[in-house]
C-alpha cells in the first residue's frame, strides 16, 4: 500500500512536469546583440540557430521581427528602431506559428478559419501589454478588427467589442506604417517624399527645406507645435506635428490659406 501510494505521488509529479513544458529563455542569452545594426543582428541570430519568421512595423518607426529556434523550440521578438536593435524578448510560440494553443482556438472562432488552416495575422506586440488575450472570443474579435484595419475595410464592430476596436486601431497603424513611402496622392503629378522623417528628432524638420519645402505658418497648442510646410514645385501642403522632441506626425493637408 505504501509503495502504491508512493508510485501514485511520483506519477502525479511526472504528469505535472510534462503537462507544462519548460520554455527556453533564449532572449536572456541574446542581450549581447542589443545595440547592433539590423544586418549584424540578423547574422548573429542565424549563427545561433534562429530562422526569420515575419516582420511588422508600426507608425512610430519601430520594427518587430520574430525568430524561431527549431532546436530549442523557442520564439523571440526583436525590436529595432533607427536601424539598431533596442530589445530582444521571449515571444509566444504562436507568434512564430508553432504549437498554437489558445491562438488556434481564437482563429477557429472565426467562421471557416479552422478549415482553411488560417493563423493569427497579428502578433503579441500589437497588444498594448505585449501579450495575446487569454479570452478566446476577445482574441478572435481583436484578430478580426486587426485584419479589417490592416486591409482598409470598413469599421464593423457588430458586437461592440473593445477587443475589435483595439485590433482595428492596431491594423490601421500598421497599414499606415507599411504605406509610409506613399505620398497620399495619385495620378502622375510629381511629389516629394517626407514620411521617412516621422519619428525623427525635431531638428530633422530642417530637412524639409532641402527637399523644396518652406515654412509658411507655425503655431502651438499646449506642448505641441505645428508647422505648415509648402512646396511650390509639387504643390504639396504638409502639416508637421512636433511633440516630445520628435516629429510626431507629417501629413499632406491638401490646402491652407498660406500654401500658395
């Protein structure tokens, strides 16, 4: 009886240890890559057995890439800003498309997705807390909102879900980041690029003049400064928003009384 009880306890302990697999904390071993240029970091990760999975960027200039180490069954997220690695952190396996637990269930909540074998298109960094939602319905709503926002579909929050709303905002932000090269106009008229300055230090506003712009108006509201820049050759009228020492937003506003 005593031996049987001991065997049952040992068996229970074994189940407990196998039911929750130990996650490799690889990110802690990669801190020496922080500060590296993107190209150098890529080579370093590949040398350590990681393969690139996907890359996303946001409208503040940050780039997030996901890397998978098959040997250690581990996924890490690499955050890059201004061409250099800021942080490397452990990510969920779902972010690398492996061992999809709740994420698969969340996708399955969207009609037909399970049959089609679809994966979550958004990543953990899209969430404000850098984690996927534990509630499957909320995660599915977030995914639907993200997809709608990313592909410029109409906002359709028929469940009045906060998760859908947050996902839609994240999708729009990424779409804007992906289209940062676009001038916001069509046709054949010439245009000067400026969206590459978004997120740069405030002093970068001087670069506008070297691209043919001149400041025609300037005003402030609280701690935020607005500069209206006009390019006579291309007829572009751009509003530059400066906040917290950086060029927070640049957009072609089409017209302004002083853009002439």
